[in-house]
C-alpha cells in the first residue's frame, strides 16, 4: 500500500504538471496580447511596450516558462528575514515551501490571494451540489429498482432521461424564473451578505448542478441495484425472513457502492473547477466564473491558478476514490496486498 501510494502521488504530480504546462503553452499561443488587454485599446504603443516589459512578456516563451516553474514552489525565507518583494505574492504550503502564482494582470493582486477568496465559495457550491445529486439520485435509483416495471420505475427513468437531456443553463434559468422571480422564495443570484444569505444563495445553483447529476445517478443506481437484487445472496437473505427494506438497503445497496463512489469522486473533482456555466448564470463568485473572466481578459497568472486548482481537485478526488475501494471492498484490498 505504501508503494502504491507513492506511485499514485508521483502520477498525480505528473498529471498536474502536464495540465498546467499544456495550459501555459496554449495560453501563450493565442494571438491576442495580454499587455494590450491591460493597457486598454486606446493606449499608446510605448505604454504597451512598457507594460509588456514589466510583466516579463517580452522574453521568450522558454524563459517565461522557466520563470513560472522557478517561482511556483520555492524555499521560504527565514523567520527573521525581512519580507521582500520576491515573496509578496506567495502563500505557504509547507513548513519551508512557498507557492507563488504571480500577480493578476488586471487586478494587480497576488493570485493566491484571489484564489483564497474564491475557492471556499466553489467548494461550498460543489459539496452542496454533490449532496443534492447523491441524495436524490440514490433515493430515486433504489426506489426504481425496488419497484421494477411499475409506474414508479417508469417515472424515475423518464425523469432521469429528461434531466440528462436538458442543458444545465436551461435548468438554471427555469429555477431562477420559478423560485426567485415568480415565487420570490430564494435569491436570484449572487453570494449573499450574511451566513443565512450564503445558505439561501447556494440553493438554486446547487440544485441546478445537482439535478443534472441526480438524473445520471438514478440510472446508475437503478441498473446496479437490479443486478444485485437478482443475486443468490439476496434470495438467501429473503429466505431467512429478512424484510424487503432490510434486503434492499443493508445488502443490495451496500454491494452497489462501488460505481456510486467512482462517479461521486469524479463529480466532486469536476464540480470544483467545472461549474463554469452555473456560476456564470447565478453570478457565483467562484473558481469557474473567475476562470472565464481570466480567459477573456488574457490574465495568464489567474488562468494558470484556476487550472492548477481544478487539476489538483480532480487528482485528489481520484486518489480518494482509489483508496476508498480498499475500505469498501475487501476483495480489492486483498488483491492490492
């Protein structure tokens, strides 16, 4: 297990490095000029040249990439050292290691500070959406499998097809029109000004993301549960006099965890950086909307930071799923041993 953990961590670092490097190359291959975006369309050519030199964009792409990797993770200064400009945009990630993503071209603030403000809101939305799709999807899938070929089963399947077919922005706009505009029960968009406002504001975007995922979960859980309910150990449990609820929840559902855990782990990692459409519709101040703004403004440091957060989230969620298998299924633990 220790050797496998080291191998997985090494692969995770490689995936993050490859993703960030590819994004760096694609960003610098785009024809637009970040210095012109910072200076504005009416700026003089001399001002654009000066800004390009200040941002280091006048260097070759190899020099820029080497500087980016060089300052990305570096040794922190001593505790008694005076703070210098070289560490003004850093964040401590380990005891003696600093993370530096540079400063935003547009906001002129450290990227780590911007991400520190945005990331908790995205995590809050991602966890809320994952909870919605897990509760609704698993419940609907179990009920559909337990009542196979009945009206309830047909209704669950039809609803899941509708949920997976409808685009996310259509679901979001409909929820805004119904619960915010017509009924006035929830905020239309934004983050809120208090703890209660944060909770109320997350409901509509969480259900927008969660309903799409719940429809997919319903089909997965239903198919897996139908297969489990036809196994011999289920017939044995029923022959021993166990109730239908005990057989379904304590035996069949427990053995159907593996695909649920797989999909949930991937979803949580994807929701952290992939809720771009939903965050844009609801003006949610998270990583998704920040990445769109950074891409349109050619704000390279912010875009690289968003990509890094997204790739790390996906990799970490995959690692958690991989090792959760060993906890849920003894056969997997025995095979890896």
